[in-house]
């Protein structure tokens, strides 16, 4: 059985995989994002997203628990007015950003990095299925332009009071309370949540793994979604 490890503690990312019926495990990296950026001096939002995704994936791939698995790391960075916005962490920073974002638009970059930790020799104990690994370590950034509606100060204060935007790149989500303030998305909406399923499929394909190998019976039932 092919194993996929998500190198993230993000509930939104694991929900995306679960709803798509993709079997996965979770192992969280201890990467210091600020230290990684300082070390490489990367400031471009697109490149920062890929750099941090790679750091997280490689940190988890180095753990004994990752032996025989494929590891996917992700990181999102919001680009607004040429600036890179990560998580705001404080209400003050979130409010300042959201006041500027109101009625405007920005680009959410989500970096993906895949590491194939399976043995590259085709032996019976290569993994549970006996399939040799590709040795792949590769990445891709998927970006989407996010258009915001006008937001009143009262709405921004109420949103921040929920706590939701404080731990989100760009100070917003599309799959929670923040969805009320997003007018449209040009690009892959999954990338705005934090993990593009189609990008994952492409990376797995380059590692010679079909995404259907990871399918379970746990995907969200379209009939139930329509009923809701």
C-alpha cells in the first residue's frame, strides 16, 4: 500500500485530502520558518512559498517514520501590493492588513514539495506493495488571485474576534468565516485553502505514482453535499 505523509498540522489541508478520498498520515515538522527565510534571504512571495514547503517536506522526510512513504509539504504566502504576507499572529497586524485588502485583490501562492522516501531498489521489502521508489524530490507553486469585497470596520473586528485569521497566510480563509468576504477567485480555489489536489496529482505522477493508488472510500459524497 502506497503511503502519503502530509508534513503539516493544518486542519484545512488534511480536510481537503480527506474530502478528496486521499489516504494520508500526518507528521508535523519543527521547521523555524523565520530562520529558513533568513538563511536563504528569499523575499519573493512565490519563491518563499516553495522554499518553506521544501523545508517542511525535507524535515519530515528525514524522520524514521517517513521511511517507505511519500512526503508532501506545503506552505502558503499571500502577495499584496508587492509584499509577502504570512500569518499575522496578532489582531493588530490582521486588522491593518484587512483594512488595506478591503475591496482590493492579491495573489495567494501555495508551494508544494514532494519527497519520495521509498527505497529505489525494486525488492520485496521496498514498501508494502514491493514497488520501488523514484528518488524524486520536486516541487511546484500554484497561485490564485483573490478578490475581496468591501469590508466594514465592524465586520473586520468581528472576524478577527473569531481568531480564525490570526493563523492564516494573508489573514483570511476561504473555507471558513472569511469566505463571506471573498468575491471571487481566479485560479485553483484549493490552492487558497492550502493544498492543490491537482498539483499533488501532478507531483505524484512525476514520482511514478497514480493518485488513484491513494484513493479510499472516504471521499465526500456528492449526493450528501448537494443535500446539504
